[in-house]
């Protein structure tokens, strides 16, 4: 979550600098972002319809397994944390 807040803060800072320089942002308009969200949701429609047509029920566990990771993604991990977790320590080896 911290990485998202840092990203938002950096974006706000750059936006303020653009405003001070009277430069228009290269970011897409909100309507384009809504369209991208529609694409993400639309991609889930076919698997959902196939699942229902096969006679299986759609419950929260299916949604969490099939749709949620693609639409919302996973929070990025800190590179230092990931490297520390992947490295076996002497305590764990012995």
C-alpha cells in the first residue's frame, strides 16, 4: 500500500509542477481511464458466462480466484523484502 501512496504523492508533485509551468499533462483524460476499466471488466465476462453455462454456480471464492487477481492485481512487494525472504538464512539451514 505504501508504494501506491508514494506513487500518488509523486503524481501530485508532478501535477503541481506542470500547473506552475502552465504545461498540459500527457496523462489520458478520465474517460479513457474509465474505458480501460471497462476493458478489464469485459475480459471477465466470457469466463463468467462459460462458468454459468457449464452449470456451475458463481460464488465469492470463484470470483476471488478467477476475476479479482486480473482486475485488481497484486500489491507490489519491496525488492529488499523479496530478496530477504527468498534467501535462506543460516538459522533456517541448520
